């Protein structure tokens, strides 16, 4: 009923709600925070000028039945920190989707809160800017 919806306003109808800190949206970067019910994929995105710089990602619990989700496993790890997983999928991209299969299967978690910055930059997997367009990581031999 409407009572549940009120309680769930942070999750906007149990799918995904976003908060953009637009206080400095015209500067080189801006900050976004999102809560996603783990029954749905998480969509993380920046505009075409900016790429994702993942800050944090943590699983959270809500009261029962607010967000029913599949893929729970009683023996799954219940580590709340999902930052590395989101970082691997999204760092340096303009947009990315975290599929259900990437979420923790811990039965006590029902939603994930992800925060990221959208920073001016070209789409690239490297965190540090490359020296030249032809730059290659040095551990890859020429004949690879």
C-alpha cells in the first residue's frame, strides 16, 4: 500500500533512485549516489563528456518484503563492501550496468548503494592518463 511506498521513497518504487550533487555540475566533475533494489540491475552513468570514477559501493539491509530478490544463498559471504566489484565493471566508462549475477548472494542484503564521481575524461580503463595514444602497459611483450 501507500505506507510501503512512503517508507521506500529512498528506493523510488523499489527500482533505482539517484541523487546528483549538482552544486558543481558545471565544473570538471559532479557526484552521484544511487540506491538500487537488488532484484534489478544497477545502471551507472555519466554524460558523454565525463567518465565514471567509482567512490564506494555497499550492500544494505531493509525491512523484510520491501525489496524481494532472487539469488540468495545461505552460505554466501555477507561482506558489505562491493566497491571493488563495481570499480572493475565501471571505472573509466561513460555508463555501465551491474547485472544481478554480480551482486552478493547474502540473504540479508536487499539493496546496494553506489556513489561515484563523473569526471571529465575520455573513456579508458587506465586510471592514470596515458602518455601518448600509442602507449602500452610495459608488461606486454611486442610479440604478444
